[in-house]
C-alpha cells in the first residue's frame, strides 16, 4: 500500500507542471504542433509601425520567431507584390517549418522560404506554403497604411 501511495504521488507531481503550461493542439498522428496563430502563441507582442500608424501583432512560438526576435528592431523597405502583400528578403536565413494555410488573412505575417518576410494586407486563398510568424491583432486600416508601392515598416518587440 505504501508503494502504491508513493507511485500515485509521483505520477500526480509529474503532471502538475504540465497543468500550468499553455494548452497546445498536437497532431496525434505526427506529434507536430501546428503553427496556429490562436492556439500556439507565445504571448509575445510585436509592434509593426507603418508611417504614423502602429499595429499590434501576436507572435507564434516557433524557431523562426525566436531567430527573428534576435534581429529586432528592424526597419525594412518592403516591396509590393500582387496587390495583397509586402515583402522583404532578409540577408539571414531563418529556420522554416512551412505549411499551407489554405487562406491568407489580412494582417498575417509569414516567412516564405527561409528568408522572405511577408506582411499580407488582403485576404485570399493560397496554394503556397509559409512558416507562420504571427498576425496583426486588428488589421483595420492596414491596406491604407501600406499603400500601393514600397513602404518602410518597423518591427519591434513591445
């Protein structure tokens, strides 16, 4: 009986630290944690400054974000592409774990390949794969802020 009680206490104590951690969805087949901006957040907030407008973004928890945060603050001259996104090719490759999101949402911040940072300002379906970096919490006014050509965008951690 004493051994059973010790075993029970050991099992409970091993599970207590896990109960305090953030819940994450895990693919039961592969064991992967998807890069979902709502379910897999670090709680880290980023400021994205475009002209006089500041947007708050929530970052996901992945290796690409960790590497990007080490480069911040950054002010980038982002180029226009396709009337729905601004992009900048970083000089440093970031870790990638790309997947197809199916639909891009306005305010998505993604990594295409290992070195192209993309800020989407329009929603559309996609067949491309990206590594999710984060998402602007309220993208209202984003399309107007970025305009139709190249734009300077500053990224910094709050």
